[in-house]
C-alpha cells in the first residue's frame, strides 16, 4: 500500500506496504501463486507473530493452538477487552462466488468459538457486489451462491443476538453511504498501489466498501477492539482500513487482525485450496464423495511401496490428509501426535491415514449438514441476524451521514 495521504505513526508505517509479489510467490487479495514463505510474508506485511502468551489468552482452539492463525495486528487490545468483558467484535466475511468448501468455513467456526467463550459480537458481510464485478457471473448466479452460502453460515450456529449478517446489495441503504464517506480518505494512487490496476471503477471503489465492513461493528456499537480472522492474502484490506480508521474525524479504533495460513490443496505442498484447478471438499459433499476425493486426489507423504514405507516411514509435514487433521479435524493434540509418530515409524500406512482423515471430515460435515437441513425459509431464518433500524441509524450518525429526509 502506498504511503500517500495517511496519518500513521512511524511504527505503523509498514501497514502501507503493497501486497507481496516476488520471484518465488505472489500473495494479493486477487491472486495467490507459488510456494508461500509465511514468515517472510508477515515481515513484508509488517504484522506481528502470535506469541505463546497471546495464544494462551485466547479460548482454546486448534486453529490458534497449532498456529494455523500465526500472526496478527493489535491482538492484545482485543484480548484485553475480552478479558475485561468489555465490548469487542469479530469481522469475518464471505465472497459468494461459488459453493463453500472446507477452507471457507474454518474461520467461521473459529469466530463461533470466540463468540461462545467471550461474548464477542460477530459481523459477517457477504460481498455479492464485489463478486459480481470480479467474476464472470450474472446477478442471478451471484444471488444463488449468496443464498446457499447464507444457509451454510447459519448452519455454523452463531448466536443471533450477537451476530449480524450483512449483504452488500441488500443492505445498500447503510453500506453505500458509509462507503462514500470512507472513500473520501482513499486516493486512486493508494488503491492502485495496493490492488494494482483494476478493470472497472466498481472494483476501484470496492476498498471503501471493504473498509465499511471492517468498521461497521464500531459504527453500530461504538468504539471497541475489532479482530478480523482472515487468510493472509486478505491482509491488504485490513491495512487500507487501518489507514482510514486513523483519521481523526472517525470515532473508531483501527481494526486488528488474525492472519492465517491456507488450508492446503489436496494436490500437495505449494498448492493452495483456492487454486481454480485444485479439487476441493465442499460442505455439501456426501460421505462417499469425500472418501473418493481424498483417496484419489490427496497428496501423501508416504513411500513408493508398502515395504519401503514400513522400513523408512512417511513424512506427515507434507502429507495432506495429516495436515487436514492438524488444521482442524483432530482436536486432540495427543492423538494427533500419536498419528504422526505412527506414520513416521511406518506403522501407519498412507491409505490408513487417508481413512482417518475421511472419518473425521465426514463426521464434521454430517453435523454441519444436519443443522443446515433443518433451516426453514431463508428470509425468516436470517431476520434475527439483520441490522435493526436503530443500528442502521446509529452507524450513519456516527460516521456523520444523517438521513437527508430528517
């Protein structure tokens, strides 16, 4: 991100860096290519590694305990508010351009755990407008994906009293005027430095909408620490918003972030699950589909023959079924280490490890699918999660955008 027109202190100046593109890998909100060096990436983004002490202060969760979410920004202020039972919020959204798969839903389950344990308010924006602009899909197609994604989000089981679902085109009465207000703090040079040259003026404007998403909990509920758990490629959105939030005219704090590694593609090391050509496991997948996908496509760290594997053992660090267990699907650390040790010793074969992953993933999906199946009409189910009229008015007033009809 360009340092143009910002008011950050010297210690925050690294937030204005652009998304990273090197000879080895590229990480931007719109492109992830190559084998990522996660440590190098957070150094260049100017984020902070999570410490053991910080992780211990969070509610226990494998995504944090095992450092899938491994870096962040202003994490301490969020933790202090949670520990003091003071207002604090989480923002984690969804771009509805297709069906949801495992990689999409893991941050939502983390957000649910934090909400359950600390009472955090969770805001979940769905950027249907941005996906219409960025993808070769019609409004009808994006609308279909939005409705289906909403059902999956509702199936996670958030507390409706502490959760707000925002759909950009549906909630345009509040999102658009707030985005216009925030757009006054963005220059074309800044947007181009962070996101590159965009195909349409709609995408050039979208960073103001993204900033609206991240600041909305404070514009609705007042100044409070906000944490944004996202994959590391989405960090530029947070950095741009933090520059905007630093403007003295806005009654908000800079949002913090939890930055996460990508769930590996089934294709193996160096591949991300967002790859267009990679097989993925959708949330609606039947057990037999999950089993066939993993058995056929999952890269293993095993040896070429059973005899060699028994003698030399496998490598769990590159084995995708093991990595899926490590990310989320085997919650018990002792059991995870037993599986790893058996695999390294050769006692556990690659096919057997695949079957363990299939069992854990299908169990998780079965529970998710059961909750989804009992949902009623979407318009009725979503109503308790929508912004109220009073919340909409509060957000606009706090941003200095009163109604023209009043």
